[in-house]
C-alpha cells in the first residue's frame, strides 16, 4: 500500500532524510517524541529517504497530530 504525503493520517509526522539514513531519522523521531511524552512508533522504507512517526491516540482517543518540535533534527 502506498501512502502519499497529502494522504497521511492526522497522527503522523513525516521527515525527509538522505537515502539509507532512514533508521537514524526514525530513531531521532522516536527520541524526540518520547521527550515530549508522545507514545507511538517510527516507520521507514529502506532507501526511500523518508521516515515517519505514528503517534498513538491520546487518552481521549483522539487521533490528532501532536505538536512536536522536529525542526532541529
């Protein structure tokens, strides 16, 4: 299944990186989310230059995108 950027779920953060550095980008996403108390999991596609973090729904069950500061990755 292919997901385009315009069709990302509302609880997903997408970052672009150099191809073959997806694992490192995903680890940084997970670390940054943990610092902000956001539960979820990173995903990658090897060689794609893309990593994304899917935040789990909050306690109220809302699937909104949490405000995370990824600008300094």
